[in-house]
C-alpha cells in the first residue's frame, strides 16, 4: 500500500468490520450459560470469565463492546472490579447483575460508572434493550470523539487513525509539535508506522510546501551512506564522474526523515551532529561548506539509550535528536484499533483489485483480535491483502488468514498432502511456508528476514530461488 500501514481515516470508523463482543464476568455456571445462550441468539460474540481477575485480564488482552458484571464474585467483588475497569477504560459500558437489588449497591454502582443495574431473574427483552442502548451510546460517543478532534484541530493526519487513547494522545502531540522547528525522535517496533508520523509532522508544519525526503539509513551500504546524505563533487572517489546533490541539499527548506538511525555508523553520526549544531555540511571531496535549513525527524526500533551505553551510538547525538520523543505503541496494546484497521485494509485492497468490498467472518475477526501481531500494523495489512486476494466471496474466513494468526501449526500441513507426496516434497513445502510467513512479517524485506533467521542474506536468497518464492512489493511503513 503506497501510503503506509497505520491507515484509516475517522469517517471509516463507523464502517468497521465488527461483530459486537460482550464479556460476561460471573462465577455461576447456570447464569453464564443462560446469558450466553440468550445473547448468542441475538448475534453477539460472547466470552466468559469466571472471576474478576480473569475478567480484568480479558479486558486488557482483547476488545469488548460491553461487559456484564456480577456483583457477588469470589475474591474482589463486582464493585471493586468495576472501579478497576474504570481506571483504564473510562467509556467501556458495564452493566451490573445481582440477585440483591439493594439501593445502596445500585447507587454505588452507578457512581462507579455502571451504565445500568439488572436484578436476577431478569426480563430478557428488557436486558436486551439495555444492552443495545448501552452499546449504541458507546459507539456514538466513540465516533463523536473522532469527529470533535477532527473539527477542532483541522490537522492533516492522512492515513493515520485509531480510536485508542494511546493513538489519540499521539495525534495531539503531533499537532502540537508539528509547527515547531524542533528535532523529533520517533521510536517504536517495526511496522508501527513511524514514517507516517514523520509525514504528518511535515504536512502540519510550515515546511509542508517544501520536500519531505525519507531515507532508511540501515538499507544504504556504509560506504555509500555519506555520499547519499551529503553529496559529492566530481572526482571525490573513483566512480564519481559527476557531482551529485546529497539528501540534505535536496531537503533544503523541508524535512529529512532518517529512518533506522540506530544503524548509522559512528563516523556518519558525527557529521549528522555537526549539521544539527551548525546547519552546515561539506560534500564529499568538496572544499566549500554548504549551509542548509532542514528539520530532522529520526526514527528507530532500537533502544538508543542502550546503544549509547554500549558505545554504539553517540550520546551527544542522542540528546540532539531526542528533543521531542514520540513513542508509537505496538498494535497488541491498542487492540480496539484492530477492527478499524482491518476494515480499512480490506476495503483498500478490494478497490485496488477491482473487487467487491470484503468483510471478516466472525471467526476471522476473533482470530485477528486475539493475535499479538509481532509485525504490528504492517503484518495486519499484509494479512488483509492476502485475505482479499484469496477470497472468492465477500467474506474473508479464518482459513484464508496466515497460519500463525489462526494457530494452525506447520505440522498440520502434513495432513494436506496426498499419499504420494514424498518426505522431501512435504519438508520443502513446510520450508516454503515458513519463509513466506517470515517475509510477510518483515514486509518482504529480505535483509531483515535473513537477520531474524540468523542466516546470511545469500543463503536466504538461494532458498527463495530454489523454492520458487515470488517476492512481493514492499509496503512503505
């Protein structure tokens, strides 16, 4: 996808592929079964926790549209659990259920943030109406937050969205920092969308009409990096048959995005530091310094503080870069954004391939919500693209998702071969699937995949060629 991987605009939130999920926290099996039967017939996806502690863990690890919470629980009671839920999830609707409708319990529950209080035995129609009402208000409030922020800020966050508190805080920070001249360091795991944040900083700054110039410093050979950044004069080295502008000069007046800066050699780090301090640099082989007006935005998935302690990164450069720090959260810590992102990518790749818009089946949605996404949004995008391409119907089932998402083990592929398949053919197929899955996680970056496999790049390339693996285009982060 050309625009990156953190994508979704606020209006698309209402169109998200979503089966409403309800968590029941109750220690009585009969109550749980009764509620599960009733709500499942209404089309809700139900999950169960038998005590408050398990319920809190479930809320931290997944996304729900509503919680049905029993008042009388073993260990911490329902009111205590409700207060703990409210500490981190201020708007998640919670309906309390109890056999004892004491007035003081009702008042405390409402004051603690419960949407409603239902007494056993309940009236099915009234309970369903209360649930529909609570979920409806919740969704409306969430969409309202997005619209109010968009109208209030009027900032350009093209292809960057999320309704999670973590992402909303980042939007606010980007909006505040973008107009300044300060250097920004963006940190986060691979695939979290660091370049998109850098583009948003540029687009909302006074430099928006000037160039935005990105470079992945880890992808440029060490002996070419300085020439790429600072340019060179004719004859600076053997193959320098003509003078060439460096990216600092190209980005004059605009923004230079230094991605994976943690991989930069120490000698080059010293020259970057000088540009930050003096706004000047010397092209390779040149005798005349050039003055430049460039805003630096740097990004890394490495721990630069640890790199400084290990002597692999200059401390003075780290502090020069770390004027403003933006920490991007991994996708597993903002699961409420997963349905939005999945819906966007399904819609995008359906349009790109001239297909009817795709949606996830309930089983597929449950799988993507439960998966930890080590490759973050980039891995989610690749999975949704795969689902769109392989799906013969508008519904993408769990069987079309990569095996690591649905929990299918590679050993299960043994059952997929006919009786005539040789051991060599079966092992070759398993090896092919493992390499393809790793490449998908690494956004088809063969160098990164080789590093994770702990083999030389040449070895991986040989296997790709031998196994006839077709390399897909990489998605910009």
